[in-house]
C-alpha cells in the first residue's frame, strides 16, 4: 500500500467494486425542444424513479477522507451563512471569494460560468415545480439571498482504487446540483430498485442533474434525493465542476402545504442555514456521529 494515509481507506462495506455496472437508463432530456410539457413529464419521471437526470442543449457522510482536492467559490459575494450550527447562536458571517493571482483570467471565467449556471438552475427549478403541479415560480422566493456555490474538483490518479473513493457515499443537502464532468467518469448512483451502485457514463455536452434533499422534503417524498459516490482511477486524473443550488440561510425547509393535502407532512421544519453550517463544519472536523441528514427531521408516524 506504500505511503497512502490510512485515513483514505474506506470501511469494508463501502469499498468500491472495480467491475462497475454502467447505467443505460438515466434519462437524457433535451431542453431545446419547444414542447415544455414534455420537459415537465420527463423531469417528473426521472425525479421519481432515479433522482438524477441529464440535460443537453442547456445554453451553457464524511468520516473517511476523499481522494481529491477542491477549490470552492460562492456565486454571490458576499454569501451570508450562520457562524455555527448551534441553534442558539444567531451570529452570521460573510463568505467572500479568494481568487489566485494566476491564471489571471480564472476569476472572470468562473464568475461568468456561475451566472449561466444560475440561469439554468432557475429554468430547471421551474420545470420541477410544474412537474409537481405547482406554479412555475413557486420556489423562487426561497432563493433570495441564495447560498449557491461552485466546486472545482480534481481527482488525482489513485494507487488504491479498490480501497478509496473520490467522494464517499452521500446525498446532496441542497435543492439541485448541476454537474459538469470530463470523459474519465467515476460518478456512481445507488439504484433505488435493488441498491446496486451504477456507473454514470459521461455524455458529451451533457450536465448531470441531481435532485437534492430539499426537493425531497418540499415534495413530501414525491421526489427523492439519491445516494451517490465517486470512484477513483489508478491511471487518469479526473475533473468535475458541480454547481450547488441552495436557498437563503433564513429559509425554513418543510413539506409544501399544497403537496400535503390529505396527507401528513413527512418532515419537521428545519432551518437551511443551520443545516448548511453543520455540513460545512463536518468538512473540516472528523465527527464521531453521523453527519446531519434530512432523516433526522422525519416526522413521527
């Protein structure tokens, strides 16, 4: 095993299979189609059955270390979030970006990319809203003072791909994730029907769209966030760029009243800012307990 830090080694039950099953059925949605009703029905089907889908023609649990390096930047400067996960701590902090001096064009390129991702995210959010039988702009107010951010991921070649993961199994806590990836691949999603890990084959010029936990809660489990992870490669480095579409820190997340008529809400309300702060806290400190999940807010039967 050489000089590999044992902190990267996954527990036996979470180690990847190098012989992966490649997904054939993850939906691919063409946003250039003039028929918006088709987009709505396709997104409804994909969100219910997969929790993931791909789009083309778009305009443009952490107790083991991940085998990757990252550069994060917020979309709106400053982005305001709680200082701590403590519910009694009302102090806020402002996140601002620290751009490297080189390459000099990095900031301009990243900021323009972020603007285009926000446009696409609102378009997808509107389609998801329509697919739930809601007005297209039903969710928009939640994204005032949004806490969106982008991550540049680099996964170096790994000498122990059978023992480590680029990103361990997890669900995204926000509303939507829009993922750009290169041709190396490595993303795996956990198929709902049998729990098998399925490799997502990269599609040229397509974004991977992941329905996050917030959509699951708002929809009262009509749509479901899906567990996913990232494999590493022993020979090739991999790059990916996820855009995380998140509401403002003051938003309280709970099932929408319009979607719970005649049905009991399946989740208690929780504050997004405190949820987000707890997740960020766990990125830098090994926890002795499970990271915060929406399952912790499940309503009693």
